[in-house]
C-alpha cells in the first residue's frame, strides 16, 4: 500500500502538468519549447527500433529553430544493440496550420553505438563442437542527419509525430530512418 501511495504522489504532478493548457499559437521568434518524443521506427541497417528523443529548441526567427536534442535508440530486444547520443540541429517549419506542421531538419549528433560481434570458439560438451561467443562492441562517432517530418497536434501539449531521415556516419552511411511517435510538450 505504501508503494502505491508513493507512486501516486510522485506521478500526480505529472498528470496535472499534462492536463494544463498552454498557448496553441504557432511558434514565433524568441520562444523556447521543451519536450520529449517517444517513437517506434524502422531503418534499413538494423530493422525496428524504439527511440526516446528529449529536446529543447529556441526560435531564432518565426518558424526557424535551433534545437538541442538527445537520442536513445534500442535496436532489437532491449539491451542488445543501441545508440545513445546528443546533437544540435536546425529545424524550419515550412507549412503550418492550427493542427498540422510540416518541417525540414538538418543536424549533427555525436554518440555511442553498442552492438555485438560474434567470435567462433570451441565448446567442450562431450565431443568438441564449434560455437559462437557474443562480444559487445562500442563505437563513438559523429552522425550528420537530414530529414523531413510532420506533426499533428492532438491538443495543446500532445502531438503525433512522423519523420523520415537519412544519416551519414563513418561506419553506417546510407542509413534511412522512419519513425512514428507521440510527443509531449513540457514548455
């Protein structure tokens, strides 16, 4: 019972924040937005993935923002392959209505890929049988990203987001990502 009350106490302020309204007008020069997008996606190198993308953006002109964002990707089962990084990008909203937003985005991210290599090893179980050993590998690298996206505003804080992008890296060039997710605007 104590754990239940503690969970309700900790999550109640977040629930109240999600219900409060904020202005719904289109972003203008000088405005700051902070939020998070949780999405699922597919890319041509790793297959399916789950992405958590917190961001903060500052509008330097109407419809044009500089954006600081983080990326945490899980490829395959949780904890197998992944990416953790952060970057700086610019985003231009080129078509806007009260509910719809279409944008182009370009940026540079730096982070760490975690994957596995497989090494052939001899396993002694009765007769000797060849097997494979999983060895974790890590690579730190930069990534140039260019993409387009669409956002549909569900309310003043919630949105549905879709994005297609192409990433250029030293080891994973020609990687296309497509994501679909739900966004929550904190500020």
